[in-house]
C-alpha cells in the first residue's frame, strides 16, 4: 500500500493491493462511494454509510483506490513513519481519518454498437450485407460529455436506394468534422447518444421530429414547464421540436439512447413567433 498527498492534505490517494483480508468492522467517517471487489458475487455494491456507522467489508483480491481527505497533522504522522504503509496497517490503524472512500475506477463508456447495413445485388437481386463500412460504429462527436454516433442518414423521402444514400452517409462520416444533429429538407439522421453518469444536455431545441428509444440506463427528460419523465430501456420519446434537457440519473453507469431525427417545419406561436433551433 502507498499514500501520497496532492495538495494541502486534500484529495489524498491510497492504492492498496489487498490479499485475503477477511471481514472486519471498520469505523468510517462520511463515506460516499462505491466499493468494488471483482471476485465477489456483486461487483458493484452500494455502501451508504453515516459518520457513526460501521460495517464489515471483505475483499479477496484486487485493487482498491481510496480517496480521502486528511488533516495536515495526519499527513505529518504518515511522513514521520518514513516508510510505506502496509495494507494491514492501513485497514486496522488508519480508518478514522477518512472523509470519503471513492470508487477505484471511473465507469467505462458503453462499447461501440454494431451498425449493420443490408443491400441488394444489382445484377441478381439477391440480398446481402453491405461491407463498405466497418460495422463497429465509432463516436463522431462529443456534445457536453454525451457521445454521439451517426448511425445513418437519409437524403430524401422516399429514400433512394441506388447507393447514393450510402455515399452521402460515408461523406458525412469521413469529411464532415461535426455534422449537424438534424438535416434540412425532410432528411433524416440516426444517432446513438451515450451519456455518462450524472451528466446531461443543456436546454436545447432542434427543428425536427425525433423518435428516441432508450436502450440502456435511465434518462430524465425535462421540459420548460418543469415537467419530467424518466425513460427506461424500451421506452420511446416522441420529441416534437420542443425545448428540453436530458440527464443520466445513474451515478455509476452510462446511458444510451437511439434517436431517429427528421427535419420539420418550425413551431409557430399564435402571435407569429417562430421557434427556431437553440442551445446547441
């Protein structure tokens, strides 16, 4: 185990390799975190603790990253030892100084989805999979921490399936550094939208008709009226050119939406005000 201070006794870090430490009663102060042990049945148990509580915790193997705040005198006491703390000393002799124990790893983003495109052989009429593009769909842009992947575009309605649609899509993937979220003239864009834990979007409006399906995690959608809805996997949101925000409610898991977005005419109020795009 080792300890070091970042600055002024705050954000002190300890990385403790733990080997076969059995259940122990630990008195911890103001613990706010997740504890993770890869070898137990529940790899991400929540451990809410108060300043007066104690609880048994057991780890078999693995690394635990502990983030806590210490009084300067506590740091000096470590320095006076002039050596690295052992894991046993850390757990048994130094638990009273913690103000938080944080998760030892940042939640990983969701993996790239597979975008599979079908095609028809122009000579035989036989259907097949188009292999022009890698089926693994990479991130195209980052909007405020949310990761956008462009699944496809349509150039017009009804769509022309002579290959020009695929050509246009490839052009947006390869040449447009930051494609717009929606395209004009009734064209459509299909987006994967991944939002990290606790993050969300600013208030925004696109002049579009969007069909948004929640596929992983939970997203809270808030409108200007203050009304809110929580979208869970399988839920569908019909977004009709309104100002809204979304937020991932989880503290440790990413959320994923799939949106099919078609340009629309702007909303016009009774007084003639035209509600154009805003916020992005």
